[in-house]
C-alpha cells in the first residue's frame, strides 16, 4: 500500500512542476542506480498531453449535444 502512495506522490510532483522532487521520488521507487530518464520523459509527455485535453465536468453530461450519448 505504501508504494501506491509513493506513485501518487511522484505524479503529483510532476504535475505541480516540482521537477527535482519528482526525479528524487522516482529514483527512490526504482532504485538509486536505475536509469529513470525514459520513464521520466514518458510521464512528462503524458502530463503534457493531459494538459491539452479539454476539461470536462459532470454538468457537461447534460449539455444538449450529449443527449444521444446518455440514451
């Protein structure tokens, strides 16, 4: 369970722009001698894509253009 919390912490730090803390937490998860560059860049790329997506809310479900999807 503790490792799951650490993974969440890594993503939170990456999302908040805490690059140094993000890399330190990732090294702690993977081991100090492991090359984390690929995983770091993959996570950062994912977060960059996530930022470009539209922000949807629960109330958007009830927009008239979404009625067919709800039925």
